């Protein structure tokens, strides 16, 4: 598999060639681009964690801080056996662009620990979380770097981390000079979390679907949508798209997919899964989502359905050079991070398939994380309705800017988004006199 950081650098180089003529001082512009190819800092270390059996295990840990010209670094922490240095470098780079797309005042970061969390007890996960905070304690804070949940980390993980960071800083400084609640986002509501955070990524994507459909002249009730992945992001996307009137014809999870040509109700499918059933179970075991017209498919078959909109919402690299030529969807909304490889992206572009890239499509999550940070800093909390009301115009404006750039330049959706995002970051770096 290709190095994800090299992919991120390649994307930046493509955009830089299109932007360079907008700058009078081309030498300085090129210096800034070179700077943006590499994170400001990558922190690496080993976490020593006492296990339940009394033994001490070591876990490799990372924190990549890409760029903070527009504001504090911002990005999640993932616990996964495949975490590596180049992955967090790439993800922190993409976070910089994602924050710039919606205009929120952050740069990008990302952290991770090489661990299979399923092998650890709850107590061991807590000790691992606290060890990670000790590892980065001097490098994070409300005005420095603000972590959040990511793969296999949760609000509970953030709660442990908030508590540990406060302990460490009090021991070091004697008192708190910074707001511990504003140092982490994605927290439980009881610890300063924000209303609407759980559904924010999926809902933001549904707002993008609505804007895209209008731009293409499509009506919701005749627009067919297939959602690959039915976890937090995919389920909320499907539920909100269904609420807005779009015809969800297929959904899938890790076990397989279901397809109903006339449309299905994702609320009923979610109820089935929450009751312990599986998508496509028989009427006897799961009456809430059973349908005589339902067909069971594989995930690969779902990706190849002839639909208006395909929404990959689970794993990276699900559309590759091996299956891109089989994609029949008219448009793709990337709700997962990096579901399309660079080689596949080129194939899809040549086929005329519109791709709304992840840095725009799933930016609702980090946007509501920003709202959480703002609420923590001011000590005043918004209602669920207020949060969602503030999210919609930011997502819609970001889409409009992408669409205008696309029509102006004739570039793909991905390149159009990057043109806006990269220029904002380059301008911020130059204004600060860096590079």
C-alpha cells in the first residue's frame, strides 16, 4: 500500500502548481509549500503501561502537529494496531486542510497508539489513555493542540485524558493556568461536551448532499443513495438524508449490505442493529428492517450499484484502481477518511464522476468540536438546536466556495476544495512571516 504521507504531499504539489501564479513572490510561495509538505513536529515515544496481570507493556505512540498558522493544532487520537508515523503525518496534514475548508481557526494534528484496544480491559485502556497524556502533556493545551476521539477512542477516553492532563499540569505548575475542558473535545456532556457532537459528522454530510443535489438539479425523492458503512457516521448520514427526503436504497456494515430498490428506512435498520440483529436478518429475528423486496449484497456489490450518490462511510482505500472502473454512481460523497486511492481518483475523474472529498464532506465533526471548544472557553453552553443551526451555514458556505472554484477552474471537486484550503493556509503562513 502507498505511503499516505506521500499521497498527501502529492496532492499538495498538484494544487501548488495551480496556485503559484496568484503570488507575486513565487520564490517565497514555493518555500511555504515546501514547509507545508512536512509537519512542524512529530513526537514519538514509548508508553509504559501496567497490565492487569502486573506485567508492564510498552506501546509505540505518536503525535503529529502539521501547521498552526491559522490557530492551535487540532486532531484526534486513535488506538489501532496499524498506527504508524507516516499515517499520523498524513492525517495531520489533511486536518489542516479540513479546518481551513470551513474556516474554523485551527491547524491540523493527529495522534495515535499502536495497540489493539480489543485486547485490553477497561482498566488497561484507562491507564493507556493516561499514559498518552503524560507523553504529550507539555505539547497540548487549549491554545496549543486540542485532541479529540478518533478510531477506537471515545468520550470516555477524553474524560480520562482531561482528568490526567489537569493532574499533570497542577503538579507541575501548582495551579491551573489553562482550561482543561477546552484542551480536549468530543467529551461527554457531563464534562463540557457539546450537544449534537455524535451526529455532527453525518449531519454535515447530509447538508453537503442537499447542496450538491441542488447544484446538479436533482430532487430528493428521485435521488438514489447507497451508504457503505453503518457506524456512527454512516448511520447518522443515512438518517438525516432520509429525513430530508432522499431515497436510501442500500446500506452496509462489516457483515454485508442490504438493497431495496424502492428505498428503505435507516431508522428501522438502526433499531435492528441496536436490538442485536444484523442488516438483512429475517423477519423473525429482525422484523423492524425486514422487507420482501430486500436483496442481500456484499460490500463490494454495494459499491458497484447504479445509484445517483455513493457514500463510502467506513474504511480507507475501499475504491482502488482494481474496482474504480466498476463504479456506476453519478457522484461520490467521501464520509470516510481517504476511501478513494489516488489512482482510483484519477479513473473516477476521467469517467466524469463527481467526488466531494472527505476534507469537506466530513468536516461537520471537527466543526462541532470547534463549537465545543468555544463553549468551554466562554463557560456558556448552547442547545442542540443552536449547535445544528450554527453548523449548517458553515457547511453550505464551504460547499458553495468549492462549487464556485470548480466552475471557475474546471478542476475536480477534490482539487477545487484544496485550492481554497491550501491558499488560506499559505496566506496565513506568509502573513506571519514564516516560510
